[in-house]
C-alpha cells in the first residue's frame, strides 16, 4: 500500500518537473511562454484565489498518506474512502503513469509553440502533427486523466469533488481557447477541428 500512498505525491512532482523543465528550456531559446496580454478576466480574478486554496488542500491531502501523517484539516466525511478496492488503486496508478507519458509526449510535440494564456501577440505555430493528430488538447487531456487517476487511488468525497472541479474548469477554458484559436489561425484551425476531435479521436 506504500506505493499507492506515495504515487500521487511523487507523480505530482514529476508532472511539475516536466512542465518547469520545458518552460526553462524554451526560455533559454528565447521563447516567451507566458502571456504578456494585460487584459484581466474579472471572473478569473475572483475564482483564482478560491482555486488556490482548494488546490493547497488537495496538495495537503496527497502529502498525508505519502508521509503517514494523521492530522486532518478537512472533516472526516470528506476524507474517508467512499469504498476500498485494490483494483481501483491499480487502475488509478496505471492511469497516472499513462497521463505522465502523454504529457511528456505532448510537451515534446509542442516544440516551441507551448504558450500559457491567450495572447494574440504571442502565439506559436499551430501544431497538428504527432499526438495533436489524435487530440486537439492532449495537454489538457493528460491533466484530466491525471486527476481521475488520483481520485481512483484516493476515492474520497474531496478528491471526487476536486476532480470534477478540474474537469469542468479545463473544459470551460478549452471552449474559450477554441474561440481564440479561430480568431488567430482562422481557416487553418477550421480545417483542423474538422479532422481532429476536441479530446480524442475514436
């Protein structure tokens, strides 16, 4: 059980390390990864601190089993397992590992087009090959899969709720991003969305 207790914590740092490493690599190449657009979304400004607090609670919840800590910030009803099933934990572990592999492949296939934020003055070339030929959003798909995997290992009300929050939040951002992509890449993106599905080509 030590493996299942530690995997979410370890995998989080692997995920964060891959992202940080890729960003640093691109910055060394002179690529501006973050958006310089000064426009602020009022709704996002309000929701961001709320999400940060919830994320910190999530992070504490994956630290606790990894280091066998017994304290609890949240009420027991949110942190007790809904059900205990070894096959769910095994499935969750496989899913987490798959999500990290998908993320790694996605970061490689992004090449120098990786951007965070929607900035018309700072966008890379539209990537349609490699993993992007089977999913328009492999980066977000890998995050969705990752948080689902965590929930299968820790099937509590809190982790289920957090995963649902992430899935809804990511989907909402994808819809905003699609409008942005249509404005920036126009016909090139229109042709792309006719060939490749939003999440995964079956």
